[in-house]
């Protein structure tokens, strides 16, 4: 099993994570303020330099007004699609 930080699944997660912020019309600076963090913290999370745990993800979702279960459902759907793509190697 490859490290999840460098997996296709984590890359999908990061794309969805950034898209959620952008579709909410929130800048990294605004999100950082809502989380009582720095813009650098948000940027590192979005770039995958800092790993996000499930508790932090829930707080990010809350700060963006995105239901946590909706975010994870979309991620699960995207990952399932990726696994069913021809040529995808299952581990």
C-alpha cells in the first residue's frame, strides 16, 4: 500500500478540498481567520504539505459551511469512480 499522502486518492481529496473553499467564495486568508490559524497553515494543507486529519477536516467543512457528510460522500464517490476506471491498479 502506498503512503496515502502521495496517493491518487489523497490528490483527489486535495482537489476537492480546494474546490470546496473556492466554491464557497472564501479566500485562504478568510478561512484561516475562521479557523484561528494562519494563511500559511491553510496553504500547506491545500498543497498537501501538511496532512489533514478527520477532526480537522470536520472543522474546515464547518468553517466553509459545507456539511461534513456531503464532503466525504463526494470524496467517496470520486474515489470509487477512480477505482473503476479501466487500467487502474487495485492495491
